[in-house]
C-alpha cells in the first residue's frame, strides 16, 4: 500500500469514527526486563478493548503518568476498505506504517488482529537488538526457571494445550522474545481455542471459560443459563477465549525464564507419516523452523473443514515482516551459543493419513513430552529412512508401532508413497532458502538427493 493510500484510509477511518463511542487503552508489550513498547489501542468495540487489556500488559500507575505511545492501533470493524480508493486488495485491511507509528485495522471483528499486529511490530524491531521474536509458548520447571522449554507451532498444533502443564510454570502461551539473558513473554494473557474443549482433557483452560471477564469469542450458548456450547461450530470452528495469564495455575508472575533447555517444533501431520517425536540436530531444527510444516486444521482459518498440509515460514509467516533468513540465522546463532536439545513433536495422524488413520491422542503426546522434558542424555534411536532424523526406539507408555509409523499402516507401500510425497514437498518448499547456512543446506541437500 502506498503512503498516500494509507493516509486516505486513515482519514476515512477517522471520519467514520466521528460521533461514535470508542474505547482507548494505554498498554505495553514487553521487550525485555527493562524496556516496553508502549501501545495505545483505540477500538470501536468494548469487548475488543477488554480483549487487548488481557493480551497485553497493563502499565503501573506510575508509568501511566508519563505514558507516551510508541505505536498507536486504530481498530474499526464497521468500516470496510475500498480496494480502488485505498490501494488494497479487499474490504478487510490490516496495515502498518512504521514511519507514522500507526496500525490501521478495519473490516474484521476478529479480536486476534489486535494482538497479532503488535507481534508483527516486534518481529520487525526485536531482531535489531539481536533478540529473537518467536511465535511459541514457553514454560519452565517449577523448581528451576532455567529449565525452559519452547513450543513453536501454528494454531491447532498444541502450543497452548501442552504448555499449560500443572507440573511446570507457564511463561506464556503464544508470543515471546529470546535475548542474551533468556526468554520473556511479550503478552500478559492467553488466547485459546475452545472448540470441543473439555474439563477432562484440558481442565486449566476449560476453567478459564467460567472466570470473571474472560472474553468468549465466536461461541454459541444456551440462553436459559448462558452455558457455553463447546461442540457447536455453527458460527465458526475458530471459537476462542481470552483471559489473563494469571488465570492459569502455576503461571509465571514475572514472565521470564532462562535460556531454553529444550526447543520443541510442533507439527500436525495429516499425511500420517512423521513419527510422533524426533531428536533434531541444530541444522535440522533450523531447517524445520524455516519450513514451518503443519496441517491447517478446523478452527484455525475460515473455510477450513478438514486438515490441509501447509508450510508457514518460522511458524508464523503472516507476521514476519523481515526475510525468513533473518529469523533462521537468529535461531542458528542462539542454538550454537546455548546448545539446547531440539525436537520435532508431531500431534497429527498415525496409522494412515487423515480420514484413514487416527490422530495421536493428547494423553500419548503428553507422555512423549514428559520424556522430552526429563532431559535424558542417553537413549536408543533409529535413523528415519525418509527424513534422516533420529527417532527414539522406546518411550515408557508409548506403543512401539507408534514410534515407527510405517509399522502402524495396514499397507506399507502406501506409507512409502505418502512419505515420499511429503519429503518432496519439504524439498520443493525449501528451495527458497537453499543458501542460508552450509550446515542447514546440507539437510536440504541430503533430503533432495536421497
């Protein structure tokens, strides 16, 4: 969008706002222990204002006395942009001017755009400080804040569910930074999917839907008692709840932890060929980070009714304004300096592709995660014949055929064909990064030449 078109859009939104009640919040996005990005958020909808109050951080009374916004967000869902007049591509527009320190959002009532625009800002600004912005959740051991685990992943892969562990301290569930001193939460709240949410499988997240001021989005309810209908997706499958992070037991009050001991790249494989877990080298971790493979599942985007394989660079391509190589090199340097354990954790299908196999249960995934977080240094592995990474041979409580997906298919030749197809998709997608780093390139070349 040209600067002239941006100015026209801004003027038109302000004109549309005339004589309307609006709501303004002075909030902060954390950058590190001593710095914050001051954000002034003006919204047309009261519940949007409450939402962003949960998702960002409320400044102290002392900070508010001299509050000066570094950026302003103007959100007007009832105004629709005009592609001809505003030089955009649809009636919905989210646009940022770094020159004017201004974000304009119009034509959408989806509350998530408020927080994702802030994340996009920091994805541009933090690398300038050699700090890595990350679309991930994070937690640490109860007795050791230096035992930090990062969970990278797209919506629907399990970031929020797996990081909200009652046996660990939740640092944050979606957006973080990694500086020289450790990991910090950018936000002050959580934004969880609620479709088919149950107390039995996710008690902590479920309990937030019954707490004061939690924002419930896109959900139907019973008018007689206002009880929520968690299985009713007639509005959309992208049903959500937003709440302060303090609503999760064992959540961190500081929002900080040490440098990561484990980096977990989450994926939801609808092909049913990836093992549920694999140990990655540093080069493999950067390769799969840049690939950002998963399957978009119901509840992540409008129109998605069944899993669709996709690659989203750095597990958050729409919010990464710099070249992917910038974030890949940052991750490489961080891993080289701190030497964390790196893992691929698959929460998708096994025993067949979507429609034939079954999705790996949360119960089994949590057992695998417990193995990962135990920080065992010695265990037997096999080399995957298609992807070359190391796969544990045995994990307590996990069926051996699940760890070797090929044995879990009724027809092994069908597995081989699907695995070959997925490997070719990785190779084709990674062509755009084929000169990022000699060791990372070797992972790509090995897959390409096998």
